[in-house]
């Protein structure tokens, strides 16, 4: 699928927004294994407002900026290939696929479509992030953690916030689309 200039610009705006949100979060939060962040909100919103390819590219561009060394991630080392070895990186790795899946599921721009697709998007990044965390903690960091512990540290503390982010992203997408008269190209 060929993207229009407008779609590429919108994708770039979401890439920039993702970086800004990550930087702001790190200023106000102590370092934890899986930080609370508003990055899922940005991913959900991008997927609601952009066509699948643009949503995917916006999140992929963010990852590539960070992995290339720009300090756009929310926890130390803030950027570079070493970030691949952090337990939380799997969630970021899931964002491009989650954005694509979520965007692809939206057949009509409506609150119910945004909500259901958002749930699918969140499921996708948990399906990538939780196994990645398990692998890094067990095989790279040498901690003996089981699946239940992974759920306790990577899922349970965040799922309610993620559900709230789904609702907020759905509402924001509707308002932004209405106020700016955006037509989501499906």
C-alpha cells in the first residue's frame, strides 16, 4: 500500500509525540522494571487515526530512532542497541504490530470500533511484551521467574491503566476526527 504525503506526515507526528511522551515520563518517574507510561495511549491513538501502514511505520520509526542511539526511550540507557536487553523492550517491540492490527480492525470510525480494536491492540503488545520480559529476565539477567511472576510484574499493575487508555484514545480519536474533520482512510 502506498502512503500519501499527508499520511506520512501524520505518522511522523505520532513518532515525535511518542518520543516526547517517553522523555516527559522519565522526568517524573523513578526507574522501575516496567515503567508506567503514556506511550500505549499514543500508540492506541495513532492506530485509531492512521491507516494500518502509517500506524505501523509511526511506531517502527520511534523504535528505530531509539535503537539508533537517540535518547527517546523512557528508562536508562534511553537509547541505543543495549535497550534490546531491557525487560520492558518487548512491549515497545509489540507497538508496531499492535498499531497495525488495531488500525486494520477499524472498519468504521466509531467509538465502539475504536474500543474493540484498542483491546485487540493491547492484547497484541502484551503477547509480545510478556514473553520477551520472561526471556530477558530468565536467560539474560539470570533471574528465576515463572509465568505467574511475569504476570504480577508486567500485566496486573498495568492492565487497568491500559483499559483506561483504550477508552481515552477512543474518545480522543472521535473528538480529534470531528473537530479537525479528519477522514480516516481505511
